[in-house]
C-alpha cells in the first residue's frame, strides 16, 4: 500500500514538473515572439524613415542641380551611382554618427538617380486623340532593334489611343475616367507580353505627360530609335562624343552625329530633363528594403509623384 502511494506521489511529482516545464516554455516562447514582433516593427519603422531620408536627399541633389541652369548630362553629381556604404559613414563629418544605436550602425545604404527622359515615352504615341506618327516610327525602330513583334506595338498604340480618348470623354463629362498605366509593368493591361515588357524596361517609360528624349542621357539604342536616319554606329559615336563634351544645344548633338541633315526638333528632343527616377536599397541587419520613386522637377520645385516598394531578390540578401 505504501509502495503504491509512493509510486503515485512520484508520478504526481513528475506530472507537476512536466506541467511547470511546459508552462515555462510557453511563457518563454510568448516572450520571444513578442520581442521578435517588436523588433520587426522597429526595423520596419526605421527602414521607412531611412528610405524617406534617402529620397529627400535625392530631391535636394536635383534641386541644387537645377540652380546651375545647365543641360542635364551624365557627368553631373546626380548621375553618380551610390554604392553600398555604411550609414554611419554619411554622418562621420557631422558628429551625429555617435548618436546612432548599435542597430543602425549595421545599416547599409545604396541607390541611384536615373533620367527617365533618357527613354522613349509611351504617352507620346497618342497626341490630340490621334496616333502620333513620328513617335510611332520611333517605337517601330525600337521594336525592330529589340526584335519584338510589330503586331504588339500596333495593338498597344490602338489600345492606348482608345484608353486616352475614353479618359478625355469621361473627364469632359466629369465622370470616372479609365485607369491609365503608370509604369511599364502595367502595360500588360494593354496587351503586351511579359517578354516584351522585360525588353522595354531599359528603353521605354510611361510618364504623366508627353516628353522629349534627352540626347545627353539616352542610350545608343534610344538615340537610334528617336532620331530618323541615325544608324546604331552613328548613335554610338554620339555617345562617345558626349562623354568628352556634353551637348549644350541640339545643334551640338547634330554635329556629334556626323549626319548634317539629322532630323532633330525641340518637340521630340532636348538636352534637359524634368522627370527622374530614384532607386534606394537599405540593408538593415538581415532585412533588405528597396523603393523606387518618380520625381518631377519644375524649376527648383522637386516633387515625388509616386513611390513603389519593391521586393529584393533573394540573392541580394546578405
């Protein structure tokens, strides 16, 4: 009898120990989970503020550049790519680096500003409700150079014309106008295939208004597409020539091309830019955040038109 009672007592003690261990483990897990959630929220908030600070810095660079009142070209400070650098290195001269917490001292920032008017603007395809033939020919040359289906361009132009006409009609009647694409990816709405969209990323853009191509920043392929009578070899010569001396006027571009009768005009070509894109990448511990913003510069006013949070590739996470 006593042996049975002793066994029951031992069993009860084991059950109590197991229960206490389970409750302790559960409490520790709950505490760990709450700490992880708090850390994630803090990292998210810090990342958001740091990315916003980087964007404001880019806006300041573009505003200061506008004070020079010179053509926009790839030799200017805004065009320098910011390679990944530790956040504290930006504050080293200001004395603020010491105020950073240990968490932020492990933050790394990189980014770049690019000229969106270095690409062909798809909104140029339709002007005053009609297909703009010079712009259509420019895109035809681009599609040919990239070996893309001409039928997709024809379908895109027709769909874009229909959408813009509907938007103008709805706007005039104070109705809800159709949703227009805001970036290349959204052109899938108008019938472009993923292959075509990927090929156009570096050479075409969707801007809020019709814009000329900046001959100081456009690639050789875009120069070839936007300038009738300019072959790729001559376009490459223009790119090399502007590395030595950027184009101050459209006449400089014509002279550098070696084609005296090159069809350059102020409606389709320029040496200045009003639309830029800012890409910022932040690595904060094991968390990587990326943002892409479109900026519009008018005089000394630099406004953010849109910001898109991007998902970094897995390979980028270090």
